[in-house]
C-alpha cells in the first residue's frame, strides 16, 4: 500500500480536518511502497450512496486559482480553476489548450466564445492546420453518421459517410415530415428574379472575384435559403451578418429547368411538324 511519511500532523479542532505539513512549506509527498503499484495515491469515497466529493482542490479565496498540476520534472500540465473568470482551464506543456467557461461553452484554441457562444467552439492553431477533424475507425459501412443534429431529441440532419471515400451533408426530407405537397409552378419567373453577382470579399487581400448572391436580394425570392435580417445589428450596434444556404436554391433551379425543358420539347414538336409540312 501507499504510505505518507511526515513529521508533522495537525488536527483542526473546529472541523476535524487533518493537515499534513512535514516541513512547513505546505508540500506533501506521497510515494508507493509496493513495486507493483500503478498508483501512488488512491482516493476512494466510502459513502455507500456514492455522494460527496472524492477529491477537492480548494483555493484560499473565491477569486484565487485552484490548480491540479502534472509535472514531469521540467514541463507542467494540468487543470486550473480560474476564480476570477469562473472557468476551468486545461494546460498542456505550459499553454492553455481547452477551457470550459462559466456559460458552459467548451473552447479549444481560444479563450473567449464568439458572439453569444455556441456550446462548442474550436479554432485551428495554425493557418493550414485542421479546424475540426472527425475520424471513424472503419469506413466499411455506407451511411454511418459522423455527426447528428437534433432538436428536442428528434434528428433533423446529419453528416454521414457516403460509401468509403465521400461525405454527405443531410437535412430532413422524408415525405412523412411534410404536408400540403404540390408541384412547383412559375419557377422560371422566380429564377429570373434572382440576381447573381460577381464580387470580391472585403476581408480578402487578393481581391479575388467570385460568383454569388446578395443575401437580402435572394431572400425576396427564396427566403428559406437565407438567415438573418438585412442591416441587422446587435444590442451594441455591431453588425449581425446575413448568411445563405445555396443548396436551398436547387429545388427552384430544378423546377425552372423542368419548365424550360417542357417549352423546348413543345417547340421541337412544332418545328418537326413545320419541317414535315414543307
């Protein structure tokens, strides 16, 4: 079993806590007396119900930091509770790598949640490094989900493996989720109302020109493709930018193409009849 060697054990009469302080420095060194032991210190809760703290690391005051440090003799890693920020930080090789803040956000590669916070936020630590990488141990089964999105426990979408080399981004589309289903009409007229643009992004240094839409213009034609409101700002006056899911334009474009094909086929029949009458 493990043993604690000390020449000073003091008991606090007020609450019966025991303080170990062999040399007056506050340090206590615990070593294992058994060569086969895999742990130098085991802390076990003997409460039958399993309730209560098994191990508590406590700071001197509410604004101080509580630390649990792992030291290989030169480099420190470990966990810190920042009393001022009310956050738990995970340090590796002397640098903070993960944080759980007071709002419950889990932050990797950053110490502050963006905007209102997103629950989980990950940032790459190099310009060309991976932002988020999700791996499966096997790629033998088609359709396996890498990630599933749900609302109140009901699935609403997923990212899944398509075969063995491709990825599918899935949103709900089952007919059993829909009602008042009708064939699309007037698609060509609506497509003509779309206004594709050529532009470059303000933040890009190379002024590279790309194709796309202005969100508020596309919103007038396909509102389900757009998030946010034109010229929206938050409580501090900061711009809340609109976004677009361009995949939501596909049904309208398909409907317009079908209408155009029908017109072409009608014209082909008329041209064939005219040519036959010559």
